[in-house]
């Protein structure tokens, strides 16, 4: 069951969320729900040891401008 939630956020943050929403094709509500689900998953997950190779790759795409939506489009193009 979905219930309404009101958030009070900075105008710039709201504008950024709406741009990200449009670019990813997901509503702001879905982005917030995904974030909360991620928080829940992290709080309940066991500590997984990250290998040195994976740790070295962390953040490698920071600032690249790529997002999840672009990756999903790439997969669709690749497999269709």
C-alpha cells in the first residue's frame, strides 16, 4: 500500500532530483523509494569483504556523467 510522504528540501536539490528523474525515466517518488530500499538493504546486509581489485575500481567513473539509465539503454541496445 502506497502512502503519501511530504519532504521539505532545498529548491536546488528538488530541481536536481527532477532533472535526474527525467534523465532516468523514473519518478522522484521512485528515486526516493529506491534510496530508502538501498538504505534498508545496507543496514541488513552482512559485511562482505571487498577484494583489492574491486576496491581499486571504486569511484573510477565518478564525474563521467554516466548514470544508471544510460547503462540500461546500453544493455537494451546490446541484447535486442
